[in-house]
């Protein structure tokens, strides 16, 4: 059995090593373990960049090229261009040359603050930056939608929730653990490529991104297309996202007890959930044909958390505050999983029969349009992106035994 921690706030601490092995040794005794996770109110985790691994003496060829290159090198391929190019990134968020990201998360405010303070003391002058994040009311993100609703079910880790795994003729099945954790069989029946022992097992890869959300701009877009009718604004926003604001699926009755138990194959033209909707593009389920064989190898475990104070309800003038989402995901292959979702599904619409039409919510660096099927179809256009990249990094998350090995203990 695996438990989600249910963090209400996090601090992402960026580290540049003075003595990397010594720090890894200290952190090895503090990192959270799944065995005791349900009992803990605040936890620490550590992830290493390619630069950090090299600093610890790891051979570059042991790890995937995308990890060792880092996100900045792959920015253009990811669509981080124009207003999202690295030159525009927050210099304090995973700055170039960051060796490690230490994450402190908490369910209890007092326990979180105490552990965060202890961790800052431990890191000392090696701490070169920090980003705070915390859940908003109702587990919503800044555009007003319920978040974190759908995660993959993993074989052997139960419970298996309908809609979370891979659709089959008989229902749903969980994904192989090797899609997310090194050292286990994946959907192809083999173990994913991994570094040398003991870094090859119970480890994973982590994608970290700071995504600024233009909430005022999104609200103005809805007003420009639907006027002052709030119901129509909400309907348009739901079609862009692919779920209603409360998280219920556009393909199901809002009163249905299980809101993830749906497939897109019964809505091939996107009359109920548009082909370009964000949730349809980020997890196509059976929408690409051949059951789910074209999408099951591109799943990710997502753990995002908002940052910044909400823009007051109804306000359509930007107040200049920094707000958005700290996007975190985990996978066994950054290139095959995260980068396919971002580049081929969000930034480009070809896989969905939409040509170069990007995900209106998350894709592209400029103006864009979205097709809303109907008779006749309707097109809505944004003038500029609603979401901008403001920093990020690719990271390796070692097991405890791997962490100790990196510390030389």
C-alpha cells in the first residue's frame, strides 16, 4: 500500500554544494520513508540535477541526456520561447547551476515551519534560493478549478480506482510500477534504463517547473467571448480545461459518484469534451485509438501546488503579483513521458487532428485558437498565453540506499 502525503504547503529549497557528499549524508537520515509516511506531519525529500550528480562524481553517461543537459538546454524544444524563454525566468527559482532541490512539505503549519527552519539551518550557505507554495481553499488552482484529481493507479500499490489506470475491454487495469520507479518492470515488460547499482532501484526522475498564471488575462478572455454572463463564462472555461470547476467530468453526470471513470472513445468528435481540452490532451486515455496503447506509456505522476495569493474574485485588472503553480511530476523517463505530453500533446495538436493548434490553457508562446465542435464549429482565440514558464529543472530522486551511496557512506 502507498499513501499520498496530502501536503498543504511546501518549500522548495535550491542548493549549490560546498560539500555535496557530507550534505547527502545528513539528508539521508532525514528524508521521508513510505513506511512512516502516514504518521508524519512534515517531511523532507531531496532531488539532484545533472550538475549536482556530476559534482558528486557520477559518470555523465550513466544518466539520460535530458537530465544531464537540464531544462534550460531543452527550453526551445519544450516551447519555452518568447515570453517563456530562460532569459525571462525567475533568477531565484532553480537557478542555472543548481545542484539539488530539497523539498520540505507539511500538513501541519507548526510542524512544517519547524522542519523548514531546521532544514535551512542544515543547508546553511549552500541554500541559494527558496520558493514557497501552499494549497488554496477547496484544493483549487488560481484559475478556479479543482486540481490533482487524476493520478495513475500502479500495479501492486492499490487501491485500483476506476479511471486512474489503463482502459481495457473489462474495465481498468493499473500501470506497471516501472513506468514511474526505476528497477521494476514497465509496460513493455522490461526494466527501464537505469544508472549503475545502487542508483538503479527505487529511484525516479522529477520535473520541476514554475508556471506563472495570468488570472486577470484569463478572466478578460472569458468576458470578451461570453460577455457578463457568468454561466456562459464558466461553461467556456470548462470546455478549455475539460472539467467543470468542481472537478466533475464533462463526459459524466455531475452527480456520478466516480468522476474519473470515463473514456474519450465515446466522444470521438469532442462534442461533449472538446478534442483540444487540457485534460484530454494531458491524458488522452483511449482518445488516440488502439485502446490506450498510444497513451499508456506517457503517463506521469503529478504533484502540483499553487504559489502566491489569489486574485480577488471578479477582478480583471492584473495587480502585478506573482502567482501560479509549482508543477512537479515523476516518471521513469523524462523524454518519453513528460516531454511527449508537453511537446506532442500540449504544444501541438496534430495527434488529435487539430494541426498545430496548441493547448489553449498551457501550450504555445503567443496567440492561439481553440476549436469548439458544433454545427457550425466555434473558434475562440487568445491574444497571448495564460501560462508562462518562470523556471524549472530536471532532477533525479535517489532511493535512501542511493542517497547513502552518493554520500560515500
